[in-house]
C-alpha cells in the first residue's frame, strides 16, 4: 500500500481564536495535570487548582508559573458558578468535596483527555496509541515538526529535549498526542485515548499489560477496537503490521471510510555502532537504534508525511533525535562500555529493549537489571508473561523491593515464582538495594554494556551516580 498523499495542514487550516476561560484543576499536582495548567495559563486563561499533595517537579513548576495553591488540601470555595471548566485528575476521588460541589452547580467537568479534545476541536489531531513505543513515536513526530518550523500543540508522557513542557496548548492548527489506555478519571473509567478522536492515528502494537485495570486479554483488545472506530471519517490509521494481534484487530474493524498505512522494520544498516535507515529512495543516520525504534521512526514518518513533511526533510530532522527521557537513555559511556536506562517494564518492552542493545553491540557482554514495580509486574499470576524476555542478556538481575509490595498492598512475591516465570538460566533475584549496588560495582568497565529497565527507582538507588562510579571509579575487571 502506498503512503497517503501529504497534506499541508499549516496552509489549509485557519487558526481558531479562543475566548479567555476560567478553569479549575482538581488534583493540579499530577504529572500531566500541572503541565496542562501551565499551558492554559500561558495561553491567557485564568487558572486555579488544588491538591492534597504536590511533589517535585510539579511543586517548583507550579510555583514558577504562579499557580501553586496557597495551601495544600481541597477547598470547595474555589468552585464557583462562573467557572467555564473543572478538570478532574485521576488522583481525585469520587467523594472529593470540590467535585461534589461542581456536580451540584452543574458545571462542565472534564477528565484530562476530554478537555484536550475540547481544546483541539478545530485542530488536526494526531494520536499515538499502542502498548509500547507511544512516547518515543510521539516524541519523534514532535521533534521533526519543530525542526521543520511547523506550528503544533502536543501532549507527551516524558520530558523531551528542546521542549520546555510535556503539554502545550496554543492556537496552532495541529496537535500531536500520546494516547494511553489507562482510565481517564475517577468518574470516567474509559481509556484516555478513547476521547481524542484522531484524524491521524498510530497503533504501535498490542501486548497485554495493566492487568489490575484490564483483567482479561479480550477486554484489553476491545479498547483498541474502540479506538480504531473513533478515528474521524476520512482519517488515516498507521499500524504495525508485524504485530499479528494488531493485524487481526485492524482486520475485524473493517472500516471503509478511513485509509490504512501498515509499517514494519524498514531497511537499515549498522556500521560501527551507527544505524542508517532507508525510507524509499532516501537514507539517513539515526542517533537512536533497535528494531522497535526503527519501527517507531517509520510510523512517525508516515504521520509527518501526512502533515506535509518530505522524506528528505524527515530524515534530516531525525539525525539528532536522541530519544525521550528514560527511553534507551545513555547515562554514561567510554570507548568500550555504555550504560543505558530505559522505562521498559512490561514483557514486550523488556524483550525489545534487550534485543535493541544486543543488536547494536553484538560483541559486548550485556548486563541487565530489571525492576518489577507495577501492579502487573509484581503479580505472581503475571510472572509467566516474562518468559524469554531476558534470554539475550549475558548476566541478568530481577529486582523488586518489599517496600513496593507494601505500598501497593500486595502479597509477597516468592523468589522461586520469579525464577520460574522468567525461566532464565542464571537469573539473580534481589530485594535489597544495598546488595544490588554491591553487585553492580563488580561489573567490569570494558567490553560490556549495562541496561537498567524500570518504571520505578530501585527503591531509591541513585542510578546516575552509580553509572559514573562504574565508568570512572571502578577498577577494570
């Protein structure tokens, strides 16, 4: 199938002017909530917000923007009849006094994604969904559009070099959104990406995760079917056709009023640790690597092409894309060693990340340290999903803290169940961060790569400092 013809969105869509709005955030301290609050304030809206706890970096960000609540805690006096919108964060509960008052006054109450949609009614909406690669693919599109000096808004789930915020709302004619499948709010349990109604949609793949939210695989699959059915008529679905589960979901939808663009791993070459990718008749070098990043790159290309970016301009723009924070992020390196950190925690993400580093540096020994930190990964019934995920590691550690289990009010996870589930010869299971640190400092610092994989922080272990110690202070083994 040929790529969809390019559309110059910037030339063909008029800017839409909004009136000054009064908006209140219930749970303003959330990672994306506070970013939206800042973005709307910069746009000229009158913004207020409350929360029962606010941590860094939200605390400093809100303070610098003049939006930090004068006191911590809920305050239903902030809920007044003249509010144009109340935006409800996932952290807020159904019995929240501000929410109850807003309901009583009949105010417009929105979850985060519902409000993003409201602000983007007159924009071309690009939404990236899927079980893995959402943040990176979204970031690639943003990076290229910025390089091409095209006006756009965005919503992304990580800090990206060159962007002050992870959310931006202006009068731009395009918005690029990372759309995840987690519930939108306490009163709206549907997945966030169901509310964004894309014109250009990307699905990167489907791998069952979040079993605390989606107890069965069939229920998880259904969310992606709903997403596809909410693509605007005449829209475009860009999907990973190397994922057989996703291919079957797409086929069952049988929509004839949208266009389809499959993608997979493009042609590429690795020479001395540098990846060159080919798209059509053009080639370009990348700073990122691995099959999953190459697929993300091709998906981003098709989205950018639909927004009017040429192949050559896309590849030129991608040369200096280094990735989103904690996505194969290079912490430290020397001539014969690299230490990476990655957000990988779900089985498919772990496997793809391990394969990427091994493929890029086939002659180096690879040490991997995976932290089990999410509800799914700490669930003994989910452990078999990790079978084979660490097979390409030369040395492997699975770490999880008893403290994480206590916080999540989960039962103990027996070591033998972890070993049985991963089914990896020589697997080391650790629960103590001091023991993990001691083990890390025994790793030789030459002809070796180290890969940290976690959505947590290894029970407070300073990975950045450890990486420096391993590279610069540790005697060669």
